C-alpha cells in the first residue's frame, strides 16, 4: 500500500474533487515545508553527517510513509481487538 501523498500527480488526478485528494495535497505540502526547514537549518550545514544522497526529499517522504503505515497497522490491530471484544 502506498500512501496518497506518494502517488504520482497523474494518479492523484483520479481523485479530483475528493476531500481525500485535498488531504493528500495538504500532507505533501506539510512534509515539503518540514524537509525544507531541516534542509536549510541542519542538513545543508553539515553534509559530512547528513549526505545529500541520504538526506533528501525522497528519503524524507519514504521515512514518513513507513512511520505512517506502521501507525495505521497498529491502530488496525487495536480496532480489531476492540471489535472482537464487542461481539464475544
């Protein structure tokens, strides 16, 4: 599963008019703003410790996607446990 903020612009166009698309665009802008701030204030000032081939926007989005999916999976497990308790 690929989070919407990592979809190509062409694929996102399929959701045109959807609040889901608006949320994905908002998250993309937020991630870019956060990365740009870190790039300007931390990464670019010390390339020895923060090499550009590792500390870049693509890697930043990938790391967020991994964390995002981990949270979703953990919440899904909690929801399923709660649901089982309700029907037993």
